[in-house]
C-alpha cells in the first residue's frame, strides 16, 4: 500500500475534522453582520455576508437558514432557498425554524405534500418560540389542498397563540371571503388593520370586501388610507384607482 506523504495526510485529516474554531467564530461574526444588515433594510449586504459565513463554516445551520430566508423572501430564488433550508435541517434535525421556513417555500412552490410533515413536526416542538408560524403555514397549506375545516383549526390556533399575528387574520379573511361570508371577512380584515396599522394591504383588502358589501363610502375611505400608507408603487396605484371610481359622499 502506498503511503501518503505526511503533508498530504495532515491536509486530509484537517479536511475530515471540519471547520476550525477560528472558521466557526468567523462564520458567526459574518452571520451577525448579515442579520444586522437585514434589520437595516439592506438584503444585498446581508446576502454577501451570509455567503461568507457559509464559506467559512458550511456546517453553520443558522447561516444556512438565513441564507435560505434571503433567497426566498428577498431574491425570489425559491429552489435555491429550498436547498439551503434542507442543508440547515440536515445539520440540525431539530431546527424547527428552518422546517417552518422550508414548509413556507414548498407551499409557495405548490408542494404541500412535502411541506405538511415538516410543519407538523415544528408545531409539536414545544420549545419553538413562534408556534403561530407553524400553525399558520400548516393551515394555509391544508387550505390549498382543499381541507377547509382542518385549515381553519390551525389558522385559528395561530391567532390564538399570537393575537396580533396579522397574516393569520389575512388568511382567515381570505377563506371567509372565498366562502361568501363577507361580514366575517370584513371583521377579520378590520382586526388585521388594527394589528398592523401601517400595512396598506389591510386597507386594500378591506376596501374590496366593503365594495362587495355595498359599503361604498367605507370602501373609499379604506382605499384612500391604503394609498396614503403605500405612497407609491403598484399597491398605491391600485388603491388610488379604486378610490377614484367611487363618488364622494
């Protein structure tokens, strides 16, 4: 048997040993910078930092999860996000946050059959600090599959565990509207607006439901509030357009 030269053997052992303590520490530093950049509204800097974090320590599950989140929510690279979330879970099989995030992106891709087991695992984790996300994502996925009754159970559990969870009210309102329960939809959207008073989407959706109810004056008020909050962009334009089609008074 041919023996490896000593330097090559040492390199092989180093590779098998995984990231050094220095690399792990550097990876955490880059992850922290990425988190701060994201809080400051700078996803591109966050992405550059998280790529450095993963390069220094490919086994950093937290960095992998944040990498997936950036690709998913800020750069619309859904398949790439799936890969990063899966790597995070492979590194840490009990990482419920990554399971919820992976479930969300799989749902967006229309792959609820894969998402549901992950979300069920996450909701059973009593140490997971944001159970309403697991309940909401599971409920919405079930709704996409046509299981309305089970969907409502989980969506209601989401707002029960977090009474100010805006997305839960929005999703429940959408189901109520789809089922023709306009009064319930309006009530849920008003609750959505109270929980997230700066979110123009709440006013827009409420205005659309109020139009269906024949409450034109209320709808106009909602659309104008939406336009003021959104200020510019497609949503602001849509709200101004809707308001302009409703006579004053």
